[in-house]
């Protein structure tokens, strides 16, 4: 699913949602993922609920949620590895 600059992404109460696109936690890693469309861009925030570590990225609205999620999770895992002293 790609974002469209002409159609706003919304998770308002009452909106129907597909779990694979709108689930607040990804099943594989249990990170909280949030999408916020800002014009032609999408801000993706990833949070590790165990450590309360939060990172954000901004990507183009033309990219899929899966792609943007992967990028945010990569950044989160990089930050977590730096915090634990194991990353480089």
C-alpha cells in the first residue's frame, strides 16, 4: 500500500482498518509503529516499549508502509545496539 499525496492517511475512530497496515505493534519485533502524513511526506515513529526508546524517519508518501516500517525499525535497532554498547 503506497500513500497518495491526494488522499490523507487517517486512523480516526470509526475508520475501518486492515490489521497488517494499521496495527500499532508489529508482530515480529513488538515495536510500536506510528505513521503521520505531512503533506507529500510521511513521518514514521518506531518505539521499543521495553526500553521506551523512540526514533523517527521521514519518507516520501509514494513509498509503501512496509518499506517505511523497515527503515524505521532498522534505525531503532541501530540506536538500541548503540545504547547497549554492541553496535557500531
